[in-house]
């Protein structure tokens, strides 16, 4: 499998439809969300491969990419373990990883297609490296208000979920369907449901927990509205009508902050509209890219 070192961490990457960028087509980079991997972007990338050289990669600590080593983690000495995790796995760090990946692969200018936490990473990247991006698609993204009791409860629950992930769970019949039920309104192929569960079970503990803290945080509620308002790159923000993770209303609110954002809500889908209704999703994306 192809790996490349980015800022001290081995990252998995692959080209879809080609072995390397051809130079005759623009490059589109796909960014996955929390707990997953680039595997769920493969069908979308293949559908766009006639117009783009499509690059998939796994975020540090997720999928096939490696986490920080214990030695690297210990370089940052902070007051407590949670603060250390937040420093090592904040979204800005992942945005810098993307810049490092493009540098390592010799890519000067790309388009982005991102999802969920990956869309937050993309938004931060756009405002730091906007000259390197032509257009961007943010799938299932938005802004939310700070709610200390709700956030604390979510962090506590998330910590327990991340802590208890025995690999034998993947062998229980129908557990993949139960795992994905909260994320979907329409069914998706069983192979994809199983892949989601497998990626969640193998995600690095510190990366999974650290990004829970940084993605759903007081800082995020303060930073992300400003980031959306600052966007200068043309952006398509796609929401799923029945998304319970990032409701469509949150995406619409983010889109209202900038005249650079086109907002589209795909009916009868939830947190994975590109998989639940790929035909409509690709139609909307193609219209935007045209």
C-alpha cells in the first residue's frame, strides 16, 4: 500500500483511476470524517475520475494512516492528558497535515471534497491556503452553539464509546447495521456498512478521543462561524434532510454567513448523502463544478 510521510506521520494515500496525477486533469482531494477512512469516498471518486485525478488519503490516526508514536506524543508536555490530546489532534493540525501532503506529492493547486469533521478541516485549510484551492465541496458541515452540559455529556459518552471497541464486535451479525442506523436515512450497501464499522474499531484511541474533544468544543463554536464568514473560495455546502449528526439547519446557517457558499439540501438522506443518494449528490456536485 502507498504511504507517504507527512509532518512525521506515515499517511496512507491512493489515486483513483490513475497511478499518479496526469497533469491533463485537475486534482480533487477527498477528506473523510471522524472514525472513518477514505474508503467511503471511493465510489464518489470513481464517478468523478473522468474529469479529475482523484486523491484519497486517511487522516492521521484513522483508517490505514498511522497515529503519532508515543515518543512524538510525549514531546508536548501539558497539565493534563485531555489538554495534550486537544493540542495534538486539533483541527488546525489536520489542516496543516493536508498542506504537508500536497507539498509531499508536489501538488500546487487542487479542488477539495470533504465530509463532516473533514469538512471542518477543509474550511480551516481554505482560509490558510486558499491560493491552493480552486473550488471546495463541504458535505454535512455547519455551525452549532455552545451548550456546556450537552457537550460535557457528549464527551463523556464519546470517551466510553471509544474506550470499548473490541475487534470481535465486527463478527456479531447485524451489528454493522445497528452501528450505522444513526447515520443513515436510506440503506447503503452492506459492504460499506461493514467497512465503516471496521474503520471505527481500528481507529487510534488517542486520535479518536482527541478529535471528539476538538470537533465538539467551545472553541469550535467560536472559531467556525468566523471561518465560514472569511471564505473566499467558491464552496458548495451539501446537507442531508434527515441528518441527526449535523442537521441541515446548521449547514444553512453556515451558508448564510458567506456569499461564496452555495447551499444544497438533498431530500431523504441523512449524514451520508453521497452514499444514500449518489445520483442526486453527483448531479449537484457536477452542476457546481461546471
